[in-house]
C-alpha cells in the first residue's frame, strides 16, 4: 500500500498492477495473468469476456477511476462522481458528446488530455510524484464507434501498433466495458531532500 497526499486530501492507493504496454489481440490470453481488479464472475461467464471481448484502455482522473471502481460502472459526462463533483466534458473536447472513450492502445489513452497528471507526495518514500491512471478493460465488440484521433496529432503517429485513423473508440453503453487492470504511471518530480 502506498499512502499519498493529493492536494490536501490523504489518499490510499493500492497498486494492483503497474505497467505501460500495448497488448495486441494475440497476446490477450497471456494478459489474463495481469488482472488486478475483481471482475464479477457472473459478467465474466455470461458474456465470456475473456474469449469474445477485446482489450481496450480508458485514461481517466483519480476521482473518476475511484468512482468507476467503487460503482463497477463507467461514468458518462453529467454523472455525479464519488466526491460529489459532476463529470464534465474536458476543455478542448467536443461539446455535448456524452460518451465513454477508450482506445486499443495505452499510448493514446495515457495522453494527458485523457489521463491528466496528478501530483502526490509519498509519506513512505518522501518523494513527490506525477501519476497518471489508465484502466485496462475488456470491451464488447460492435458496441462502440471507431474514429480517428482527436488530439491534433494529424500525421504524427501516436502508436506504432495502431493507426491514427482507428485509435479512438466511443460508446454510451456502460455495460459494454469491464475494467480489470489499474495501470499507474509514476514519474518522480522531487525528493524531500532535493530542496
């Protein structure tokens, strides 16, 4: 367990899985061993999510991830999060598009526009870190729309494994997504002794 201070709030973060990788479809069965979050066994069996669904990634904020994992369902803009705030459409995004966004690549989902960097100070290590959160998911095929990147990358390739033309998925169907991995990217900003 890692105890951290985010702003003025003490947060207990259980690091279940810490990886940054691309998981191609052919590696999906191997990725089963990377599960870190509890998946409802009825959902798992009824929908055969490990055999019929695809791997996607959802970049999000710490508060939204907390809400998703606590309530076991993804949030849409307009939903009230666990801290009482209302999930809005982020600045720079298309107004009035109330969808859940995922990607077949963590390279896209971990961009700061989807997974903003949040600073926290570890009481254990006495270091300040920037953290990004991405949820690794199984997503029901044909339950989402595929579109090109919307972050202004144009011809600059975002991921070597996924085309910019097919890198963003969106859906309004909450139940078409099951989170099974909490991916956390750490970047050390400073030590207490650095000052």
